C-alpha cells in the first residue's frame, strides 16, 4: 500500500481529478495549502508599499492506493498537472503501514478499495 501526496497548482485540480478518474482512481482527499519552492514568490504593492509574497497557493492531494495502482496514479497526476513551467508541483510517495475501514473494520489493501 502507498500514500501518494501531490502539491499542484489550484487551477489544475480539475485536470488532475479527471486524469485520476480516467485511470480508475476515484478516492482522494484534497486540501488547500500554502508553500514556496523554486518559484520564490513575487512582489506586489499594497497602497504604495511593496511587499514580497513568497507563500503561494497550492492544492494538496492525498491518494491511498494499492501497489498495483502506484504508477497509474503518478502518471495521471503528472498528466493532469504538468504545464512545463516552474511551480507545477511535486509528488511524494510513502509506504503506508496500515489502513482500516472504520465501517467494517477491514484492514490492509481491501480497506483501501
């Protein structure tokens, strides 16, 4: 079992969701996030005073999957999120020690579904 965590541009969320759905992955958690990376932010003026915005809006997607879906999930996220520009995001893949479905008490890959 794996936990795939992706940080993407907010406007690419619909494209990533569609790509995941098209690959048979339809269970995910989506959260808003702030962060900075190689983009380094930008400078704005507010009432004549310049200030630096270095925490940019991102979307965090978490997908718990069985091992056989790992490559499909990663490829789908890349396909949906990629623009070729700095700031497209990152994908992290972690081993998932356990998963328990609360409703039925099922454990492991069966609980992920």
